[in-house]
């Protein structure tokens, strides 16, 4: 498992950046580079609860929130896949990466925010994640700075 990290400085307060990251209107905009079509996040926003990162058909990942401190940080722990409405947390394929973390840390610098992200992935997903986060975080920056 590889740990990849990305950082970007955004000229907006942390709460604004948080709202752009997780708002239903903006989440699918910055995550468009992670797959074909629109992606949505459905969450109960509870530690050890359920969070789904899914496409229009409802296929994607099932995760949980490991820790949350709005607007400073959130850490997701990925549990498995959802395909055709069925959660898979037990197959050998899933068990190879189940438990991987995805972290978002927002650090306030006098009204600017440094957004630091980390994701644990299998090596063969590294290029996919690099593209998704590099392009996606630029969209977060643009959206947060435009709406100041």
C-alpha cells in the first residue's frame, strides 16, 4: 500500500474550503476526475457510521468516518465496494485494501487555508489518484476563491 499526499493553499477560510469539499452541489464537481460521470457522497456524518462514494448507478465505495473535527480534519477508512446495490467487505479483492485511509486536513493561515490530503492506495492506482487529486484540488481552490 502506498501513501500519497497532496497540498494546495487556498485564499479562503477553512470553513469555506470544507463546505466546497463536502457540499452536495460542489462535491461532484471537484471529484469528476476520479471516474466516469458524476460522483456523490452520502454520509450520516458519524464516526463509525456509513459513508458511500458512489456513481449515478450507486456503484462505488463504502467507508466509515474514523475521525472528524469540522472544519479542521476528516479521516475516512475505506471498508469495501458497492456493486449493484450489494456491499462487499469480505471478498479477497476487497480485503487487500480494506482499512485504507483517506485524510483531509485543513490548516488556517490568517484567512488562507492549506489543504493537505493523504490517501492510501495500491500501487496500480497511483496514477489515477495523482490525476484526480491534482485536478480536483485545483477545482476546490477555484470554487472557494470565486465565492469569497
